[in-house]
């Protein structure tokens, strides 16, 4: 399941690896489209636990890059 917290933050919650992968790819695609409009921001994917992730457009990540982080 993908929840939109704002235009630049999406939360992914799933219990099986296939759903996690599919939802993460979809969320990154959504974030990438927004980052391209903003020019100058990249994408940060954060794993909070084994079932919850966030995907966010981040000014801390260089434009055109996607970085991963574990909480």
C-alpha cells in the first residue's frame, strides 16, 4: 500500500517482498517525476523496518540520484 503524505513523501507498507518491490518502484517513479519538476532534488528511500519504507524527494540528495537509508 502506498500512502501520499505530501507531494514529496510517500509511505510504503507491505508484508511480502514482491509487493514491497512493486510499491517501492512505483513510489520512486512518482517521486522522480516530482523531482524532475523541482530540478535540484534527488530521492531518498528509507527503510524503517522490514515492512515500512518512505520515499521522499530530498534536497540532501543530488539531483538525478536515488539514495537508500536504514533507520
